[in-house]
C-alpha cells in the first residue's frame, strides 16, 4: 500500500526542508496486487442543466452534426476516454423520474418539470431506449438509478423487466417501441441519496425499503443484476453501519458520495478565481476522501469479511458556484487546472482501495460540475479534467503496482496534509504506467523512481498536463489553453527512472 500519509516527524517537516533532495519512489511489484477495475473511471449523466439535452443529445433533426440524435463531437470525446460505465438518470432526478414517460414515439411523450434542477421543462425525448443505445454505441456498461423516493416497487420491477426480459408483457412493449432484443443491465441502484433528496429516509427505514425493492428486481434471460444500495454522504458512518447490519446480505454494492466543496450553505467560491491558500485547501479536502473511504471500509469489513459487497463512490468531484450569467440550478461551472489536480489525486486514492472500491463516477460527464466536456451550440471544449482521465486510460484493468513515495508535505488550513508529489502505478502486458502529480505552484520536483529488476535499459515515453497559471481553463475561443503535450524529460539510468517535474504538473509515463 502506498505510504503517502506519513506521521510524526515527517509530517511536521516544512515543505522547503526537502526541496533540494529528489522525491524518491519505490515500486512494490508483487503478484498479490489487485486489478484496478476500469469501472473506477466511470461517468455520471444526470438530467441536470444541459448535461443530457445539448450536452449529449440534440435530437436527430438538429443542425449540430449527430448520429441518431447524439452529438458526434461528444461521442468521439467519450470514446477516447474508453468510458467503462455510465450512471443515469440521476442523482436527485432519479427519484422523480417515471420511466414510462420516456418510451414510445417521442412526439407522444409527456413533458415534465425538473423540480430538482431549475424547474426546467423537459420533453422526455431522451429516455430508456436513448440511454441504452448510447451505452451500446460507447461500449460501456449502463448503471441505472431506480426511483425509490416517489416510485413504486412495481414500477421499478417492470423497468428491469422491460430492459432485460426476452419474453412477456414488458418485452412485448419494448419490441413495439422498436427494440426486440433485450439489453444487458448489470448495475442497478436502488434509489439515490435516500437520506436526502431521494426520500429523507432514516437508515433503519431505508434498509427495509431497500430489502423490499431489490426483492422484486429479478434476473431475466440470463441477465445478472448487481444491486446497489443508496449509501452514505461522506462522513455519515452510521448510515453505512445500519445498512450493512440490516441489509448487507441483500446487496452487491453500497454507494458513497463525496464532493470537494467548501460549504453547503452560501457561496462555494468561484471555479476560476481563487488564491493559493484556497488552492491548497481544496487539495487537502479532496485527499480527505482517503480517510473517509477507510472508515467506511472498516465498517464493511466487520459485517462482510469476505469482501462480497463493493463500495461505489458514484458521485465525486469539485462543486463550485455556478458561472455568472448561467441558469440557476443548472450547476454549470468552469474547470481549471485546479480541478485536474483534484481528479488526479482522487484517482490515485481510488487505486489503492480497489479491494473494496469497485466503481467511481465523477459528477458529471457534460456541462455540470466537474465535467469532461463543455458545449455551447455546435461547439465543444475538452476540460483539464478530461485530459487527466485520458492520461489515466492505461490504468484501466491493469494490475496495481503499490508505490512508496518519499516526499515533503505541507500543512494546510484545517490541519490536513498535502504531499508535494503524489503517484500511482500499474502494469499491463509488460508495460508499466506511472502517473505523477506535482501540486506545488512554484517549485519543480526532481524525481527518482527505482524500477523493477530487468528494466535497466527500459524505454520511456510520457505525456504532461500543465499550465502557466493554476486558474487556467479551456473555453470557447480558447479551447486548448490547457492540453496534453508530449513529455520527453524522463530517462532511465542504471535501473532508475529520473525526471524533473515542472510546477503544477501531471505526468503519465509508459515504461517498457
């Protein structure tokens, strides 16, 4: 296990004390390491703002280039990320969504008010068929969030049947709507944020509701559901305790939501305007997810020693104030190099807990919160966070290589510790992928990595994401201000990989 949270004397060292010495990294190659499941790079698309309408879906009659209504530019961007799983239709929207309104001829579908997000009126033109067809086009697993808050057991049961059954009344209805063959559905969320917007349940009550609803979600036609309970918000360890105690044996997974956010009341701060202290505080808050995961996993271990139940961090990322001039409740925010740092640090943590963490889903895939892409009319912009996910593609389904990182730390407001350099590594088909993050805004970081035996003459290539200013971002009119570049500053000498990381940079190296 990576040893980045050092205690005692090391934690107290000033950042400058070790500035002249290289950061040293050791790779702990062993056969017992787990696989970094590709689902850790999952995405989330909620009916919120322009995530779906305008972000992914424009309809087949749009002047924006599209394939059957899906934006061509966005499809291509998602394919390059090799999106492994997509969560839909919420979020809070899920527990007010009635799936029957989103099937059949689009011109006959009833309109609805999105009460959770800005009161926007939607036409239901993007529904079950459109979502599952999108997943097939991307080659990703669908993750369905079922309506428990305002929906019935029968409604959810029939939705599963409609999607997966080969015969029967729901299969007949599906065929009448243009799809004869059933779809594959693995991941089924039984409600969302049931402690809040999904019903304001107590954990005891929701545990029983979960047991009831999941009972009637059947496996049809050889399809095997992976049933996910609506889990806790960040520090609510009692929620996990009660659900594992009362419903653990009925679930395959339990969710966890953790946002890097300054406050839930009042201003959260601007996405693009912040000082150095706010930047480092953000990284400290983001890294606290490691302690949160560990505490939830400890509870799960007490009730499930064999590790049957997975932990799914199916909402995570930064949450800032909406951009000025945008629609209130649509959660449109810009995405700077600071957000890219949060993405890299968070993914590094997730890699180290793959024994339990089986999936994560960043919020959200388009135009909402920490998104991959931003769209405006027929224009699309790739965000710095998008590029982090692209750099980390080699880690998908690769074997984790635990790393020990000897680096300096800084103490930020709130007492949290932030390492100057964070790292993660994996190996697949004999190729080692090493991702490094230098969070320091001003100082370069010399790095030495001890390579496994037999790699004395290894070849190394790399990519780098960096910027002139940590608040830099990509926007319409300046789409590539922050983008990937080739990194040629790494070399292998006597079994050691050596490089100097620029300030505020993220690098992924391929070594073979």
